[in-house]
């Protein structure tokens, strides 16, 4: 009798797949100096190039979700990661910004699969009492990928062409493709005709729509802090660049651990929405204190930035797990695609919109305004009873 695959192996492979996607989607930002040096691109041109994989991901999340619902996680990940490897290889062979942008867009479109497929693997292999912990670990993949990209890509490109660094990404994607194909197994799920959630879960209640809306609103403080922390620490708090970088690294590490902590908390209380509502209120409180201490020119404002960095990212795993549990095995791919698409859209709007507001009104007033967003989101979090009914039907 074949041995049952280890759920922790499934989790590790899901983390590797998502980290690879993060390198592809977020890592190109670390090649801006080389883009400027090699092709004479200004920040606008470089910005367009690094936005290409993000655009590809955003436009294909729901499509990949539908594919995963139909053919399963293993085959979807195999196709997606193999395609990502091919497109990054083509990007490494490109000799113009136009071709590079095209292949980065296609690589981003291919790697979008990992968002839904990896989440479904975790939810499918772990029992409900451990899903918060497992998804918290899985949500560490993004900062892990960014960290790897920040260390490898600029160093490799520094002594040659930026395409040299893309060969490393090609190798990473290829190895992860093989590992996932050999190691990933589809979670068991009932025959489609026997599944009670064959019907569209969006028609059964407004639970999923409310989670999507809450998550999109909570992206506003998260990306405000992520985007403008370095500028604020150096320009407003007068920290040196190395010290500012150390503060941000500390915030990222603590935020990653915070995702695991709230995941364990949700497992203990048997609900995702109760911690989600509390996290939303805490995010508003933290942003409000940050605004106040910045307005008072207090040195405590730096500590409040770290606190805000931790609290504003803590909701991601809770909402993601809730969506996967409630939508069921034949709809979670599409539901997770909708979830991520909404967050990507808001994350694309936040930098220019909030940057413009900072230019007009300064940081303290901007932080105060941002504090309102999670406070408005908290009452929109669905009730626990609805979550329990939907999760029971999906189990």
C-alpha cells in the first residue's frame, strides 16, 4: 500500500513555489540600476519593465483559478512552473527592453498559478485545526522570495549584464518545477457530483464577497507602510540609509513571524474571522499611533512603524485561509483568484495615490487618514456563525 504523502512536504513545496513566484514578480525591482546602466532607461522606463510581471500575474489569477478547479493542483503547478522557466529563459536571451518586458509579462502570467494552487494544497492537506499555522508559514514565501532576490540578482548583474541574473532565476524556477512535479500530490476530494458545494458559493451567501472587500481595504495600510517606510525613515526621521534598511528588515522578519502567530491563534479559537476583525482594529490603532507620534516628532514613531508593519500584514493568511475553506474544493481556485486580483488592484493604486497625498499633506496627516481604512473594514468582516456553516459544508 503506497505511503500517504507528508503534509509538511506539501507545505514546503508550496512555499518554494510561491517564493519562486515572488522572485519573478518582485525581484526585477532590484535590477533597476542595471537597467539604467545597460540601456540608459530612466526610472519611468525601468518602472514599466518591473511592472510587467506584476501585470501578467494580476490579469491571469482568476483564469488560473478556474483551471486549477478543473484539472487539479499538481498538473496546474507543473504547467505553470515549466512555462515560467521557459519565459524567464527567453527573457534572459532577450537583447532589448521591449522583448524583456514581453517575456517578463508572460512569466508573471504563468507564475500566477502558484497563488491559488499553493493555497489549495495547504488547505487540502492540513486539517482545519492546523490550517492557520500552515497558511501562516506559507505566507512567509513572499518575503523569503524578495530576500533571495535582493541578495542574488543585483550581485550577479553587477559585473555583467542584467540578463545574467535571469539565468539564475531560470535555474531556480527549473529546480522548483521538478521538485513540485515529483513531490506535490493532489489533496483528496469527493467526486464532483457528490459535492454539496457544486453550486456557486457566491450565490449562497455574501460571506466571500465581504472577505474580498475587507482584504482589499486592508491592503491600503499594508502597502502604504511597505512603499513609503524607507522614504519616511530617511527623510522624516533622519535615519541613515543602513540603519533605515535594518529597521525595515526587522519589520519584515517580525511581520512574517506575526503571520504565523495569528494563524496559530485562529486555529486555537476555531475561527478566521474573529482574529481578522481584531487585527483590522489593531491596524487602525497602530496607524493612528504612528500618525500621532510622527506629528509630535517623537522617537517612538520608529517603533510604531515596526508595529504597524507587523499588524498590517497579519490579516493576509487569515483571509486567504477563510476563502479557501468556505469556497470548497471545486470553487476555491476561482475564489482565491478573485481574492488576489482585488488585492493586486488596490496595491497598484496605493503608491501613486498615497504618494500624491503625502506630497500635499505630509506624513502625519496621511498616516491618520490611512488609519481610517482598517477601522472601516472591521465591521464588514462576516460573522463567525456564517463561517462555521460554510466550512462545515466544505469539509
